[in-house]
């Protein structure tokens, strides 16, 4: 057993060493799996090849690929601009209202794209200059537009939730349902903070638009607003599955941008399709690398070993969830959410049954935990994207997001220990216990 333990430690150090030498995560995971197969065990290498190809031959991944395409259509066309205009018309005139509009726009965009990075680029690229031009404090502007895009993976459709349900076989629709209330909580908390900071720092107040202008913004953004309605209405009414919803959303977005907004031609359609294909291929490579490493862990029965060790030393579900939250927050600082979800989910699932924790509730907690990793150094992707937009270093951006990071962690703690908040809708519509 001591030899096995030393082997596991060595494998872990190899993986971390590869990551810290800036080798991409998917290659680090794949190379670690190969070393584990060839050097430390005598498993047939063909098993690794089979796991690699089987991981990509999964129908559940179709929904991820089409939501990526849908998000790219939105950012290429005018749907994002329309959503921002609607949000701004409804809340932009309040104290801190332009910041609130940015938060709401992130929620609306996230309800279609399912991606935090896409939300940072699409909404942040528009809202950060607008906030600065209207006299908003740079630190607040950077903080709110770096932290709010977490709504892209909390509010469904969420790419990480899709991958989680693929592993656990939980109902994807029920898992999606868990994200609505937490997403609204984050929006409200960020808006309250925006109001407070605007009053404290006396940010510029925009004039309240007349009802006629609000109505005009709503009419102009009607087709954009109908996109999330189409997705959620179709999924939760049973009109079509989540996979079908992604395809329908893409066709709808193309139709709106080409024939109604007239913002895309055949040239733009070609470009957005190719760029989406490249992004999708990158995702499949990450899935393949993580699956290969997961295959090694499974053959070594590491999930079972960890489960037994945890159960021996921890009896309380509260303590278990606290430790897991801390662990996931740390993991999120150096590993992307897709790789972390694919690797850690099979390890945690056996423990959930032992502690009586609902796997759908845990899926939400895992998503939020790893989503917070987008704004935590040293490898928080959102920090670098926003920093490049405002030409600031990661230290400045990290300080700017601290109030919003604390809000997110506080909401995470509430959701962790009051599971009925996130499970209310799944229980109501799907009878989840």
C-alpha cells in the first residue's frame, strides 16, 4: 500500500509540474495518464486510445457545441447590443444604474451562451468603455464587469452543468433549474452593491428615459429577448430536449441576425461557423485529455480509496461540504472548469451518497465554486481578459473584484447549507427529492 501511495503522489506531482510549466491543461492530463499507463502500471495502452475516442463520441456534447455557436452568432451580430440597450433602459437611470445594466446584460447573455469567457468578452467589451465614459470609478467598473460574467455558467444553459449531467446521468433539465434562483440572487446582490457604491462615490446619474423610450428599447430588443424565452420555454415545456433547444437557438439567432437585424451576410456566417468549430474542437480536446486521466484514476480505484479515507475521518455532511468548497475554490484557481468538472465529478459522486447529499444540489455548488475560479489569481481567465481591456495588471484587477468575490462566496455559503433554495424549482417541476 505504501508503494501505491507513493505512486499516486508521484502521479499527482507530475500532473502539477506539467501544469506549472505552462503546458496546456489538456496535454498535462493526457501526458500524466500516458505516464501512469506506461511507467507505473502495465495496462494496455489501447485502453487509453479507446477512452480518448469514446469521450468525444458522446451525443451529450452536441448541446455544448451548438450553444457555443449560438453565443458566437450573438457577439458577431446585434443581439448583444439589443440586450444591453434593454437592460440600460430599465435600470440605467438609477444610482449605479449603468453598472446594474451591465449585471443584467450578463444575466441575459448568460441565459443564452452558457459561457463565462464569452460573457466577459461580449458584455465587458461594450460596458467597460460605457461605464468609464459616464464617470464611473475604474476600480468599480473593472470589478463589476469581471465578476458578473459568472452568471454565464450559473444561469442555464451552463456548459459545465451539461458536462456534469453527462457524467452523473442526472436530469439536465432539473440541473438547469437549480441555476435560476442563485443567478437572481447574484444579480440582486451585485445591483444592491452597485447602488451603495454609487451613492457613496456620487457616480453620475443618467436621466430617466420617458416611457416611450423604454417601450422603443423593448420593441427594438424584442427578438433578442425572445431567444432565452425560446430556449427555456421549449426545454421546460417539453417541446424539445436540451440538445434540440441548442440547435433551435442557433437557427433562430441566424434568422434574426440575417433577416431581421440584417447584421450578417454569408461572409459573416462563414466566419462565425469556422470560429465556433475551432472553439468546439478545443473543447473536445480538453474533454479527451481529462477523460484519459479519469480513466487512469478509475482503473487505479482512486475514487474509492479517497471515499473510504474521507468517510473514516469526516462524519458530518456540513464539514464535508465546507472542505469540498475550499478544495474546489483552490482547484478553480489553476484548472479550467471543464477539466475540473470531468476529473473531480467521478471522485465526489460516491461520497455524496455516503453523506446523503443531493447530486443535483452538488452540481450547482461545483459549478459556482469552479466559476469563481475565473476571477481568482493566479490563473483566473477573466482577470486577464478584463486587464487587457483596461490595460491594467492582474494585481489591480484582483483588488477591484474583491468586494464582488466576497459577495459570491457569501451566496455560495448560503446555497451550500440551505439546499432548498436551489432545489425549490427542481422539486416543484421534476419531483426531485
